């Protein structure tokens, strides 16, 4: 047996069988044995279409039983799952299908029209399989196979496949700063980094591949509500981690705050996996209105998106006994660190300390300067965060970018994360933000995430994206695309006054573009490409450089 994701799932099936519930989506409730039968059918069906070890299969599905079973079926076959961002369309979608070398594509019917347009004339995609979702969307690609018919003819038996720890898993970046890229992980390294194969605090590997399934026998199964998309590692890997240890995964095909709270109350959810502010803010608003009983939930775990101190504080005011886990990482680095926040951090003021998220260094995180020289532990300089330990082998079909990101520093192979940080004593790093989103305004360096967090804390602002806008005097100034909250007064000077309570004047946006909804990737990561298009397409709704009334330059 190898340290392989499919093997680890099969260990859990052998341990729990029909005795434990593995996955819940609406009325579909499958035990571990039932989920494996679904995965085996997908494995058999794909094999019948000529898919073998190393072949790429695109997964264009929303969260649910089918999506999870497809991923597992592909892995059982030693094929490579390709996660498709279901917000893509047109040329973006065609690019990803083509770049990823997918030979088979599995998609929900609601995406049929976009899929049909994107695969037209694309010879590499030999087969498409449509999973019915009740949407009735048309058209689908010519010759698309019906998943119900394909699975009915497939075998539910476990395949006899000898797998390897070296089997490839491609993690696709969200394309927030350019076209998406495939990051190549050995499955064992991905498991060690993100799937519970090593201690998240010390990096110490678990003793053997049966450790998780064995430890899950010691207590009652945990119940998880996974609200992050399975087509992103921030949703898929927590699902695998929970399943390997005998937990039950609950899914909703579409995120909805009211439905999420109903699931937490009715199913006695213990852990909710969310995407920071984008999901927690509407959950808080709905919780205030409904008074839903969430007492079963003891932890909320966030990843992939900003979870600002003001939103954490609101949540802890409502649920003072809750533990908040804030995970940091990326497609390239895997797990980067884990921040833990409780009511004590709110009471002692540390939640609102004047800095970004504080993450433990462990044994893998370090700061280097612009010349890859390590910074001293007592340095107060801002540096680049690099990570050692379990890491990918590079980018798919991009050796130049691979050499730039995965490189030897001080004699050790490290991932250059692209994040900026500052040491906070010998054991922690203050994460300041993405280097690619630093705004240089007259020589002052401004981190977009810091301003975004302050905007979201301002009364009247529901969501915001911050980026640099050209300025004749300073080269660039801070601009913001904002979504007003319901009932706002539309006063930019009120927003500015609130920002000046927590930000230096040069960090306060000079121009604002108001949109009905701030668009984000399915993982809830900031879509900077979309925000740049908004700014390029029209003049700002307010610019205090030309309309200074009620504002201070």
C-alpha cells in the first residue's frame, strides 16, 4: 500500500463500512461503503471510456455526492482530476480545458451551454458526461453521455489497482493574478501537507497510513459542513481529512446563509469550513435575524479568503464559546500556518492588534530579503515568506515559472509564496499581504488586504476590493471597488472618517467604484482581474481628487 489518497479513503471504508455515514447532500445520505460503491462505478465507467493511469479528467461540478464520488473514482484509477472553476466561461473555460489536457469532462447540466461552446472543436476532450442537476439547461455538447446510464452499466466493486505515492495530483491556482496554472503535487506530499498526514503544528509525519482511520475508531464521528467548493483544495482536502478519520461530510450545492444555518441546526454540525468574510458575514446577519440554534458547532475553520478581525469579533459576540481556526496557505505552498482565535483574543484586545494575521512559524516558515538572504529572527524588516517541507515539484508545462517559485534558499528547497511578512518574535510571522497586490504610492508600500479589512469594518460597506489606481502626483493611489450594505446612506465621507480611525491617511482610498455585488472566485478569493476591468470600464462614482467635498486629501 502507498501513501495515496485513494488508498487512504479505502482504509477508511474498511474501518467504517456501512456503520458510519460518510456524506450528506439533501436527501442523499451514503455510508462509507455506499460512497465507495459510487466512486467505484465512476472508476469503472471512466476505465470503460479508455481512461487509464496518468490521464486527465476534468471535474466541472458543484459540491455534493456526485462531485466527491467523481474525484474519488478518478483517484482510484490513478488518473488525475482537473478541477474546473465553474464561474469560468468562454475563452477562460476553453483555455483551462485545453491547457489541462483533459481527455474526459464531467459536468453538471446547468453548465451545459458554457461547456458546449468551450469544447467545440477541441479534439483533446474525447468524451463529455453530463450529471443531471434538475436545471434543465440546454444545450449540451453533441454526443454527451448521460451519467445515469453510464453508471448503471458500471461495476460497484473495488478495482484491483496498485497505486503509488508518486501519483500526480494537479492543484489549479485560481487565476487571481493571471491565467490559472496547474501545480504538480506528489499525492503523498499533498497528503502530508493538507490531508492530515502530518501534524499541522510541528510538521511531524503521522506514524503510518492507517493512523487516521484507526484514530477515528476511538470516538464518535465528527460532522462537518463543507461550504468551500470541492473544486478547490480548501474544500476538497478538509473533506478528505475528515473522511480519512471517519467523519461525516455535509454539502450544499449552492452557498446560502439561511440554508447553511438550517443544516447546522438540523444535522447538529460540529465544524463548518468556510471562506472568511464572504461567507461568515451573511451567516452572522441571518443568525441575528433567525436565532438559529448553532450550539452543536464548536469550531469554524476558514481558508482561501480574508477573515477580517471585525467579522471575527461579530461572530464571537454571538458565539463566545466558538473556536475560530484561520488557515493560511496556497496552491503552491500547501498548508502554511494556522491561527487560532477565541473570545479571549477579543477580550484582551489582541484580535485588533495593529497588524495582519499572526501565524506560527513552526519549522517550515522563514523570511528572506529581495536577494533571498534569510532575515535574522530579531529583524523588524518586511520580508518575503518562504516555506520548506512538503511541496510541489513545479508548475505543469512551465519550467521557467517552476524555477522562479521553487528554489534553493540557504541550502534548502523552498517555496517562494509571494506573501510579505514581518517577524513577531522568534516563533511567529505577521502576514501583511500578497506582494503582487502591494500599492506603491509615492514610495509608501500599502498592502491591499489591510485596506480591504478596514473597509469591511466600516459601517455601510458590505464588501470591497482594493487595488492601485494611476495618480499624476504619487504614481499610484489607493482605489476601491465597493458593495454597499443594505440600508447604507451612501456617504463616502462617512466611510473615509471611519477608515482614518484605523489607517494612515495615505492608505485611505481616493476613488471608489460602487457595484451591486463584488464578484469573487468560487473559493471566495478576491477576483482582482474582475476589479481591474470595473475600474478600466468607467469613471469612479467618487474621486476626492476632483470632488473633495467632505473629504481630506
